[in-house]
């Protein structure tokens, strides 16, 4: 079980050529700010058109990166709690 409510990291996304933030919530849900900022519904981002349907537009929920980040975080948390349980001698 995670001990935090929310965690986030900002990365440079080559797909949209901008920084995006992955938000991972305690319940395991994940959100990428790139979807709202660079998705097809926005029309324009920073004065340039969003290239809907072309390479370079945000893939939204089809993007694997936010899920990979969440999975890595949850694996780290599981490893931490596994070490604590093993060290405590609880069965």
C-alpha cells in the first residue's frame, strides 16, 4: 500500500516536443498533462496548430509512458513494504 496521496514527475515528451507531467494518485490512477494540453480538442498550443492524426500529436490514453511510470512507482512501493514486512518478522 502506498503512503502518499499523489506523486508527480515532469519529463520532456518527444512526441509533443514539450514538457508534460505525469500525476499518479494513491488509487493507482494516472494522468498526463500532455493529453489536455496537446490533445486534438485544443486546436492550438502556444500559437501553433495541433497536428491531429500526424506524428507529433499527443496519443492521449494510448500512450504507455504514464502507465510505465505508475508501474515503476508501485513496484518500488511494494519492494519497500516487502522489506519492512520481512524485517519485522510478521507472517
